[in-house]
């Protein structure tokens, strides 16, 4: 299946995608997303995922904020400010909606702890945010926005009218929209502009960093499907 959410005339973005393509494409076919698409994903698995996603987004917003503090480019600062507002809204209103829809309790929200896989993902982003320049931070943020926009679009297209009876329709509708795609476009555009002046050695480092981010996305879905909180399930 061709990549739906892509931009022409963005050679560095294409380089990032091509490097991550094996993991990216395999990720869409893993059980969590297959079952979400056909509506058979268990409520327990979706609740586990939503709690992990809620915790993830708190760190995701903080990484945006660190990028904003390091940025002196007016356009990118404006983009980051809008992204912070959008991600904060997703953390609050969107998760409130799914909490009510799937009966997630306040006690579950308050007691939720990151899985080892989610913590690896966010710890990596936070370390990059504190120690690396702006372009590195934007590349660290990109896998989440871009992968979700692409997967949401492709899932919606693949299931067609059956979405009407899908219990996860609200999730698919949200991530398959043009509005959500815009949450990735600004990152792709700004990274492309900043990459134009970077030496090849740094571009290779950024490419490797992006692949790691897509691998973390893969493991986020995989661990949610297994409802696995530790590197080994028996380590509770």
C-alpha cells in the first residue's frame, strides 16, 4: 500500500521515511491496529493503550515546550505554540471523551504508570530535548505526529463504510482527518528548511534518530496489545 500522507518536494522527509519504511509499514499490520480497524480490539487493550497515551502526551507537550524555549525562529515558535495548544487539548478533552466512552475511572487515571516501552520512548525524546539543537528535537517529535496521521488515514480508507459500526470510530475519525495531518505538516516543513543547512554527518544522525522514534512507535502499539508493563511480563 502506498504511503498516503506524504509531501512532494521534501527530499529530507522522504529520506527519513525510506530509512524507517520497514518498521513503519510492518507497524500498520500489527494486531493492535488490525483489530482496532475491524472493531474487534478488546476494551481492556484499548483502555491500557489510552492510559499509556495519556501519560505519553504529557511528556510530548513538555518536549514541545523545551523546543520552544530553545527556538529563536519566529515561524517555528508560532508553530510550536500552536502544537502545544493542540496536544494539550488532546490530552484533556480527547482523553476525557474516551474515558467516559470506555469507563476509565479517575482512580485508573491517577494510578497509571508508564510501561517500560513508553518510558523508553519518552525518556529518549526528553534527553534529546535537553541536550540537542532544535532540529534534533523536531525530528524526535515527528514520528508520533506523522505515523498517527498516516495510519489514521489508511485505516479509514481501508474500512470504508464499516466505520459506521466500529466501536473505535471516534479514534479513527480523529487521526484520519486533514486537520490532524496538519499537525505533522508543519513539522515536516520546518525540519526540511532547517535540514538544508546541515552537514551530511548530522543528517545521518537525524535519520538514525528518526528510525529509533518509529521503532518506539511500533513498540508502543505492541506493548499495548500485550498489556505489558515491564520488559518481561513476569516482572510485576
